[in-house]
C-alpha cells in the first residue's frame, strides 16, 4: 500500500473584486432620429479616471473622444437617407453601447399638381420625389389616360399616354403612392 493521501487545506475564499472607482456609466440614447443631429450625454466616472470613446461607423462620432473624470459628451449623427434603420456602436473604455438610428419615413411629393394635354393626346410625364427605398404605384382614374410607369421606388418619373379627345373638355386623375 502506498502512502495515504494528505488532505490539502481548503482554499480560503478570496474576496470579490473591489468596486472599481473607474467604472463608467452613461445615459447614451438607445434610439436617435433619422434626421440625425447632436445628442449630448453624460459620462460619469471617478475624477482621476481616464476614458476613451469611439464609434464604429463613419457617419457618427463622439466629441470629445477622450477625457478624464465626469464629462458631458456629444454623439454627432449624420442624417439618414435610406429606408432601413441603421446602428452605431459607441465604445467607451471597452464597454459597447448600441444605438439605432430610425429609418427615414416615406414621404411623397409630385413635381406638378396638374397637367394639360393637347386635343390630339400624347405623352406626358411628371416626377415623383421620395426617399430611396420607398415604393410607389401610379394608377389612372380613366381609360383614356394610360400609365406607362405604374410603379417605382424612390425618386422617378411617371409617364402617361393620353388618348386623343374629339369631344368636350375632360378631366381625369392619376393617383401616386
């Protein structure tokens, strides 16, 4: 028989990590508008603690990007010109904060409010202004107005074909979006 095992002393519990006086807290927004802008936020840490802040995209930045102690910092976000929401991550001393920039709403405007066609009819067109990615449809109220471009996305043109008129003045409507 071999030597009997010697019981090892139980390790004494080690104290948990002391709270760091350099921990950073902040009130960064979690969502910002599609219009972008300047979004101030508070960064709180110990008075002798240094901090660094950065973003992971070119369309947003943090100023100042570094400092010491508590500070009011600004998140600068460019206007968003796309239909889908996008995100930026702000990293402060290794802690990541994700912020969503809302999608741009689909707002449609037309280049004209009325068109006139000659008695012999013909082709007419007008522009549709809308943010990139915003779909639209065009339809006519009358059979004598044919819509050649019945749909699109973002800015574009609606082309109409108007039949000749051999009678009284007539009025029709084209509905877009």
